[in-house]
């Protein structure tokens, strides 16, 4: 059942409850950056798999250095040299040592390592000038990762650390969720493509490229479905086309209440179950959201800043759930306004801006114009802040809750 003009968070949560993550596929590790894990990553083996040396130096028995000092050094016979990647061939016995390089396995019988700089040595012997403790300068097997440990969870995005850990665990083709394919439809008779010189009364299709860039940044695949004009049947036809080949559809324009606002009717004509028609949000109040067969269809405003605000607040978390994210809603942060905002906010308002951490705090720099149609004010913006309904003008230094884009 459709609900009209609800809070944006309620609309977002309603839609989140109607979609599920896509299927999974195996992908070569070198192509996995930014993908979302479809399985928990559980350590199959210890890392490192053996006790090893953290330094270039000498491995020996700590017991052989008891009572050693600068005045009473001890000299040990060197049995062999163990480079990284080699396997020890001799057991360390009383009065002996092995030359060892960084990362090499600790030889049997040895229980400590002394770095080169603290010894005197020849090819045959090493002299030590201080006592050592058992286990000193030894990296134990499993010190980085212990077998059976949960290293990452299903729904985590593969970052630098996860990629390296997957490799260390021998996961050459991890299972990840499919990339979300998102169809983009632009409506409105006034819209022309970027390469066209707009005749009088026309504007270029900036929404198409702004949304495509936002989707690509999220690791999703935008699929442009075309210009629909102001034609209900044509809009519905493109929605059908998108649902046949994509996992979700975004439309811009035609979601208000004017004579040419045809998107909601076209969505219903295409068999979409309308769930939301308008939200208490500025900019971005005009919108229409629905689902068909588990695929979300998101009708956003034609005004660029309104479309992007609604996209980040409602549509993107829904698309992230499709992508398999375990936490599709961005974490809340606290920001302080660097410059004030003069307008009152009878309803919930979202401010866009740039996060400045130069003084060690989360300061939000507001562009001069927060207007619905001012696309240029979104350049460089990487944070949004929520102004609660009923707020008056906001002075410099006001603290707000928000989220990073």
C-alpha cells in the first residue's frame, strides 16, 4: 500500500525491507577490489605458518647467553645460513647458532634471535654481549592470523587489507555478490543529450551523467535506457526494458503533481507496486518509489540537486542492499558548520557540503547556494548533514548529524 509524504528515513527503511541481495559469483582476486564478499572469510591456516625471524641476525638458544655481558661475551659456532624462503637443515645445539635473514624460519633448537647490529661476527662465529630471553625477537606461527579466526564478514567491501588477506589464505577466486546493474531513464520534453546544442527552452541531460558517476563510484554498473520525454507509454516501455535487463531502475523527472508529471502513472502502468509518493525532505520532496519482483524502481526529481539528495538519502542504501552490503545505511557522523545557513527549515532539510578535517575536527564547508537546481554547488561535496524539522536559521558552529558520501 502506497504511503504519501513520509519521513525520508521511513521511506528508505520501507524499501530496504522489500529488496534482498543479488546472487553471487566467483571472481579472480585481481578483479575483486571494491566488490562485496558473499561469504565469511575464515582463516584456513596460521599466518605466518611457522615461527620466523623479524630481523637479519642470528638464531640460537637463549640459555647459552645466561650471564653474558660486555666484559664476559659468549661466542657461538655458526652452523648454517637461513635466507627467507629456505628451510633449516641443522638443529641448534648448545654452543651453536644459525645466521638468519628476515622472514626465515626459526631452526629447531633455537628459541631467540639477536639482530646483526648487537653482535660481532665472522663467517664461522658470532659473539654476543648481552643475555637473551626465550622467545625474544621471534614471530610466532599464527601471530598475525590464527587458523579458524573470522577475518571478514559476508557483506564487507573488499579493501586493501581484505584483498591481501584473501591472497594469504589462498583464496584466488573469492565469492562476491554480483555487480548491481542500474537502468537510468530521463524524462521531460525539455531534455537533450550532452553532445546536442540545446535549442531555446531545452537543457542538457546532466542527471544521467551525475547519477552514472555516483553509481560507478559505488562499484555499480549504470545502464542508460534513453530519453522518455513526457509520454506515459514511452516511460512505461523504458521501465519494462530496464526491469528486463537490470536489477533496479532510476528515473529523473515527472514525479511532482503537475500536468506533465507522468512518472508515477507510468510506473503503475509497468506493473510497479508504488510504495512511496513524496517524502518530507528538502531538497528532494518530490519522488516516487516502488518495487516489482524484488527490483526497486526509484523516481527522482528532475531538479539535479533534489535528485542527488534523494538518491543519497533513500535510493543508494537500497541499491547497496542489493549489492550485498551488510550495512547499507551509511554510518552517522557529527559535523560542525563552518559557515551559517540563513534559511528556516519547517521540514527536514539536507545540506550538502565538503568535509574539512584540517583542524582535527569534522568541519562542514557549505557552498553558497543550496538550491534545488544548482548542480554546480555539488562539485567537491562529500558529506550531507540533516537539519531537523522546525529548525530556524543555523549560525556558524552549529553541530548537526550527517553522513559521508
